[in-house]
């Protein structure tokens, strides 16, 4: 695998390489005699790593003492009920001093039993999760002769997840062949089939089906064993105070299933016209179909699901590529060598989706469209084509001075009619001065190269942004079908985005390559970006597509390789380290637009703001006194009236450190990951603070609410750190230390309910012990009398622990906010518990 970073390295790959390219070269068959056999087997165990931390001291209710229930007579005594609407844990202490009507009973026992308010075992939620297991086995066969080689690989993997009933299966078949017909003509072919099947993949985020959301908000007195018993007896979710959705009902009844069949194929032919001139023609396809089915029984939560629901979704994705490349590689003189290519390609993309959303079952338990009374179809189809011509050339002088030039012109059907075409070039040079100056001491400076490059890369858009249309529905009015117009104003003259970048670098190796350092400085900007800008709904539209804006990125990348110890006995210690630091700046957006929302509808708002780095988290902050102390008003914190920047989602720097120790057949790899200086908006902290379930929310609450001797309430103890503003008769304002005691609900929930975003912005920096690998490869002497040509064993641990993290003891990972959309990358939205894995790997060759 080779990583081409940025436009300077990937300019020739077109718009799909605008942000870099990952080149994966699969293994081929060998020309050796006989059949080569390789077997690779992995067994992995997955366990909980970090888990949300919960308080175990307070029940549901409010103001630390109030249940707001009704009084019910049981056995001649009056007891208070705890109604199902009570979802917040700001109630009385779980200290055994209060007895209430037991809400966790079957319907026939309602208002007949009592329960003493006591906490559940501290690990009751952890026990819901399982140890996950996965296996992976791959068998490869390879062989060939002087003319033809082939390699066949067959793989199978299975996984059972940490959530009950979560399973996946994956099968792969890869066949790669190469045939040399004669000295002029060679054929290559590859076909890869992948079948990926999943059952009951867990819901994520704010979905009510997300069991993690239930646990984050669940009352700490809730008996998990009763929830399980209730589901197993009734097959219904039930409804109780402090329970968002019975997790046993969710994992057993809200079923989903998906199957993805993917085929990746490639056929190529190479004609060697002359010893220095070749013609390559190839075509490839990447196609997959994904079917996703989801079921909701009658009685499920949610207005759309309560009468039963089933969805059947079929997606088809197809990419067709074809190109022809003419390549010349010829010495021009005794000092100059030319390597040049010209080519033409076509890319055709097609995306389609058909969804049947079927509701209101005629009969329970039949999850089929034919059993539904309300069927809502949805259909989508998009097509895009890009035609390209390109060329590249390299002139080498004495194989130490190189000049490379590329140029590419694309015609994209997704752009405006008069703007289909866009051109982008690149130029780079490199100088291997240690080869040019032979007198340099090789034992000191083993290798030295400097490089410089300039490149542009164009990028088109999704299809259909340049035209408008109508959406049809099954809804009718007066017997006539209704249609809705696209809510986005089309950009009739939509142009391509353009990224321009220049780069300087050096690759230096010292002491017979025992020390190596690779330095890179880059500076780039992206202009003419394709943006969706919100506009007033009164216009009849909600968004407008425009070409606008400029974002600049510049930074450094450093890779360091060291071999501090290498002994004659075979012991070696290698160190590989990397460091990168990027500075981004939103230079401009559009006349009259200073901010652009990047994460609409999410917890916390991420924006692009002119004059700021890309990805600012914006929201309200704590009101503060002039000296910066938190301002307390009426016993509460209050938010600022205006929003402000609370942090940025982009790390200031990232890095890695890999130590590799080898001795004879043994090797030990220890990998550390570093991410520093980014911020995260945590929805988990928001929910736990709003609901009173987080372990930190015990601060500021009374250990007991009522004095049993007097029947009086104990005094409140929650005094918020900060100052109060005091105004005298002359209007002068002074600030004094806050001494007003409030209940825990005001102390904590006021920050969430009051919308103080600053409270939930956390430092996402971390140092992770990412991986430890201990391997042993048996020497040929040991296995010489066995049928094995090679045998190795490895023990692998991944995501083992954090050596540094700043998530305030919440029990969530700072890596819980990944997203394929950059604007949402800093949003942690009630993520699943993080896990660590332990793997045993066996590799055998024959």
C-alpha cells in the first residue's frame, strides 16, 4: 500500500485524487515451479475499554426530594408513586430512607407492591454488553510458469459484537492472472467478489433505538433483571420512569439485516510496440448492491412505528473506468532519459436507490410489504460521466536530477453547461545530491535528496446541482398526485473547485541509513468551492448552490527513522516517528457571508468563519465577571447572549511513534498515536448532565434529603463556584464570592437546560497505546522436516489504553467523534463504549 498525499503527489489521478490517493497493489502469482499455498488465520477477542461513568446515589425525580407522584394506599399505608414521565435523576438519595410504590411490576401488579429506593449494582449496565469475538481465515494458492501466473485467494470472517445479537459475516474471493502471449502482448485480469452480511447492527447517535442512549439517561435504581424478565415474558417494551427504551426489547425485536454484494473487476492488455514504447488499455468495474431491511413490531416506540413498520432499501453503486495509455521510456543521450505517457480515460458513475417504507400491519408478526396498509415508496437515480485526457513526462539527468510535468483536462457532466471542461497541471523536480557529488562521505551522509513541486487539482460536484426538478409522492389532493419542487436553487453556471499547492521537501539518511529524516513543507489553497448556503424559506427555497470561498492550508510533515541498536547477535531496535502540523485559514466565503454552518442539526455548531481556522465550534459561553470568574445570578450560571468561538475541531498536531525490536525470529512492535489541540462537543456529557446520571453530578447534592428525627429537609449544599454581581445605590457594581446554595438539579442541569454550550466542549487531545505486536517466525532450520515453507505466530493487542486523555472522567473515548463529513468530525453523539482487542494470528506457507 502506498499513500500519495495531497495534490502534488496525486495530480494525475483527477478529481478523485484531490485529497490524496491510496494505491493498493494486490499480490500476484509467481513464476516458480509448483503450487504455492498460504494460510492465514486470526482469532480476535473484543472487550470493553472505556465505559460511561454513572452516579449510583440518586433516584429519578426533581429538586433532590420531589417525585410529583400520587399517593396510593397499600396495606393500610400511603405510598407515593413514581410516574413514567419522570426521566431525570434529580430525585431523592438512594439511601434506603424512602419507600415508594414499585413501578417495576407487571401490569396486573400495578399499585400493589412497594420498593425501597436503593441503588442497583454499579456494574449492572456493563453486564449487558458481551465479549465480542471474530475469526478470519484466508487461503491463497499461487503458481505459474514462464508465460502465465495466477493467484487465488479465498477468505471468510465472522464477528459477534459486544451488543447481544449483533453479528457479521464476510466472504471474499480474489483471482488475479497474468499471461504473456508473446514478447509483444501481455494480458492481466483481476476479479474480486466480496459478500458482507450484517445482522442487528446497533443504532447510533440520538436514535431512540440506540441502547447506549438508554443507558446514558437511565435511572440508577432501575433493575435491569426486571427489564429482561418483562421482555421475555411479554415481548413488549414496557414503560417505566427513567427508562428511555427497554434495551432487551431493542436488541431482540427491532431487527435489521443487510447484505452487500460487491464485484471489483479489471482487465488490461499491454502491447510492447518497441523496446521503449508500450500501449496499455484497461477497463474496470466496481459495482455493489446493498439490501437493508428493518423491522419494528406493533407496539414499538415512535409515532411512525407503533402500528408496525418494515423498510426495504436497495442501493446500487456502479463505477465504470476505461483508459488507454501510451508510454515511452527511452534514453535520449548518454546523460538524459525520458519517461513520458499520454492517455485518455472515461469514468461513468451511477447511483440508484429504491426504498419501501411500509407501515400499519394488518396482522402482527408478519414483516412483509404485503402485510402493510400504508406503503410509501421512494426512488432515486443519479448518473455522472467524466471524460479525460492527460499526460505526464519525466526527464532524468544522470539519474540524480529529475523534472516531472503532468497535465490533465476533465470534462464533467455535473458542472454547468459552459463549464464542463477544466484543466490542471503540475510540475516537480528532485535532486539526489549524494549521487551527484560522489565525494561526499557515504558513511556520514548515506543518501540526500531535495525536492520541490507545484500542482493544481480540479474537483467537480455531485450530479444535478445545475438543474431543478420535481419529486413525486404517493400523497394526493382532490384525487390529483402532489409533486414538490427541489428546495435548492440550481447553479446553472457551476464551475469546478480548484486546489493549488506547492511543496518543498528533503530526504536525508545518515550513518549508513541508521538515521533517516524526511521533511516536507506545503502550502495550498482551495478556491471556487462548491457550497450550499442557507437562504430564507420565504424565497421558496432553503439552500443556494454557489461557487465561492478560499481556504488555505499550510504546514509541515516530519518522518524520522532511527536504528539506535544493531548487534552482531541479531538484536535490532528501530524507531519510526512522524509529526505533522497543519494551519488552516478560511480566507473568504462569499460577499456578505462571514460564516458557513458545517454541522446543521447536530449537537453544537461547527462553522467555517472568515479569518478563522476551518472547523470552529461556535456557541454560547458562561457569563463571566471582568476578571474571568464565572458569574452566578440567582444561584445559577447563565449563558452569554451572543455566540462565540469555543474551540476548533482540527488538531494542532498529530503524530505517531513505533518502536520495533527484533531478535532472531522474534519481533516486538509498540505503537503510540498522538493527537493534540482539538476540541470535541460531547452529546454524552450533555445528556448525562441534563438527566443527572453522570458520576460527576453527585457534587453539589445532599447525601440525605430528610432528617428522620425531625422530618425536616437537610439544608442544600450546592454552592456554584464563582462570583455574584452586587450593585449599590449609586449603580456601582462589585463582585463577591457566591454563597447561595442550590439543589443539584440547578447546580448541574441548569447548564444543559440553559443552553451553555461551553460546558460541553472538551479537549480531544490524547496519547494512545494503539498497538502491541509480539511475533515469532520459525527459522527454516526448525521447520525443515515439516511440510511448512514458513510458519509464524503473532499476538496483537490494539487500542489498549490512553496514556493521556482529557474527557473529564466521563468514561468515553476522545476518538468517539469520527465522521466522513469534516464538519461533523468534532461531534461526539452518544457513542458506543470503546473497546480493546486481543488477536492471535497464525500464518503458514507451503
